[in-house]
């Protein structure tokens, strides 16, 4: 998606340790017009599929998923939680995910009543690197007996391999920008063609 | 807002300890069509004001704020973060907030470059009870020299007093449903008229 690649080139910064900061428009400050265009792009890619629910994970995926949902007929968005809360009770599906950006393990939790065997789920997240967060969401869907119809990602760090591994397993992963290489010293960012 | 009150009556549940669960449509599963109507309601209420930015706090405020932003000309949404992350670096405004639902203190952090002296800010959150989270966001705005133009809340627990205290201090607080009383034994929920 050209618009997203241009924003990454213009406003993204590469930091040591494979960190690509895009907090100017994606995951701290949010450009909701861009999110809307991202939703339209995913809707075009997944047009042949029945999507009954969008599943994402707190926190950065929520805004993107909620804005994108309009392009999928306003289906419900469920966001998996990363910590126990007194707002979570009753039966839950839980798994564990290692967060690269927070550098620790998190529980990932969804209430059973919001993820069901009849659901055809689109997973949405801001980043895909090694794929650990997505594995957690896929685990939750498998526990519920829900079908993962596709995976919509804003920025995939292609050189970390998580996306290609998921594609190899048959998942339909639509990443709107795939970074093939990036260099913290020069700031150069190359996208996959 | 009648639509929101009806949803709370129909799908909300009252739990002991002043907990109102609305996770079927507001803060775990998200009804984005309802969020859109909420955004329209806030836009009508705050029509006379110049809003250059929406500030919310992770995680439950993000989806609401991002969907609502369309009704404010697509202004940027910034979400304050509740924990340090390697995606946060450089100068930050920080404060501390006690979370009722998580029952512990959190740092609340926003990067200085995304909150500025020229900003006219609408604060948005899903819940207002004692007002501690909003105090944190107001602190951040004061640190930045940004003007708080108004506060848009989905559900205010009026009996906990946080909203009326803020109104007494001159803040324009628009809560779309104000719960005046609720009863965990009977499940009764009364709204302010």
C-alpha cells in the first residue's frame, strides 16, 4: 500500500535492535484517515471471504481494527486482553505471548462468550515480526473452534520471517507494507516488491 | 444518549463492588456502529469548540476515540500508554494513575512531541467513575500547555462523583450515559435525567 509505505519512509525511524518506530501515525499518535484507507485495502483483499468478527490484541491493534471494521459491514471487534482485570470474569480462553516491545511474557485472554465456533475471524494487528502475538490470537481461535479467515497487518518486518512462516502454513496474510531490510545507522528502509 | 442507555440496560450487568460490565459492546467486544453514533453525539455537543487532537488512554478508550475522530475532521488521536515500552523513547510527559479495574497504580506516559502547547484537546474515555484516569490525562495536558476543550465519556458512574467534581471545576464533561444508581442484587440500573 503506497500511502503507508510513504508514511513509513517519511515519518518512520529505524532504531538499533530491529525497532521501527512509527508512533507518529500508527501506534501512539493515530492517523485515523490512514487507518480508514488501510481498512479499505484489507476489505478489497479479503473480499471473497465471510468475516463475522475481527480479533485484535491490546493496545495498538484496537484503533486500527475498530476503524477498519466499517469496511467489513461493522462486524464486532474483539480485543484480547494482556492482563487480568476485574472486568474479566467467567470462562476465558487464555494463552501466553512474548512481547518484543515490552520484553516480557504476557497472558492473552479473551472471554469465551465473545469468540465462538461459528465465527469467521479476521485477525488485525499493527505489526508482524516473528509472529508471536498472532500465534496467540490463532491459539485463542483454535480453542474456540473459530475459523481464521485471514490476517491483516499494517507493517510486517519481512526479514524476521514470521509472516512467511504463517503464509507457508496456509494463512492468508495481507501486510500493507513489508519491510525487507532496514538500517539503524543510515535510516534506510527497503520494502518488498 | 438513548441508544447507549438501552444497550446498557439490555446487555450490561451489575457486579458487586460498583462494577458495571459492558464488555459485550464497549470494552472487550466493541460495537463500532455504536462507537460511530457516540462520536456523532460528542461532535454535536462540542460543535462550538476547536478540537485539534483527541487524547485517550490505553486500552479501552482507543477504539472509541479512533472511531469518534471521524466526526472531528479526522484529527489525530493520541493514546497515553500505561507502561514503558522500547517504542517510547525521548522526552515524555508522565504521571501516575490508580486503576480501579486493575486495582493498582500505573504510570501514564505520552511522548512530548505528540502533545503540544498549541493543542486544543478533547479527552475521550469509556468510563468515568472517580475520575482518576481523567486527572492523569489532564495532568499530561497541563504539562504540555495544551488546552482541555472538553471531555467525552461513554458511561459515567454519577454516584461516584468524579464527573460532577470535574464539572464544578469548569470542565465541559459530556457523558453519554450517567448511571445514577445500580444494584448488584437486583441488576437494576437507573440513569440520571
